[in-house]
């Protein structure tokens, strides 16, 4: 079984739509936060530090999917469990499960890459192979 991390939070009123349920896009925002929290829990340095030390600017998204199973509203405490489901050549797949207690609210899947600034075009980024030591830290 792969390593996982749990990010806990309380849903704010501003996270909800007029029907007082979580606006769907907020799950993607929370998955993004939970992704960084996962790497922090594994001991991967901040993206500021990886930029300074290795030129790695972070792990941008190249694909995202979600399946919405149950609704949630403001004032509720939820947790998002995140893990790396698969390491690929220059990309990896993160899995996220948002829960309120035992109730699964949303399941998400992201494909991300470790990226550097493209040396040939500073306005672009370029995927690089995930550093082996980071992969080991997250195993």
C-alpha cells in the first residue's frame, strides 16, 4: 500500500453555491492543497526550496478528474486523503478521497509532473523525471 496523508479542514460558507452545497470547483482547489500537504508530510522541501536547489518549480497539473458522490455544506469538517497511485516516466497520478466521517463526498484523480522553467523559452515550463529521492520519500 502506498503512503497517504490526510488534510483536514472545515467547509466555509464562501465554499458553497446558492443551494448551500460545496461548489464543485472547490474540490479541485482542496485537492491541489492536499497534494502539496502530501509532499510536505513526506519531507519534500517547499517549492521555493526545490526551485533554489534543483530548479523544480513544483508539480503542475496536466489532467484532473472527479466523481461527486455526496453533497456537503458549510460548517462541516471534512478530510481529504491523498496518495500517489502511480509513478510514470515524467508524470505521476495522485488519488484524493474527500470524506465527511465515513461518507465519501468526492473522489479525485490528478496527473501531475515535476516541472522546471524551459531553458529554451522562459515563458514555458518543461516536465522532468521525478527525482528518485522524492519518490523514495513518498513511497
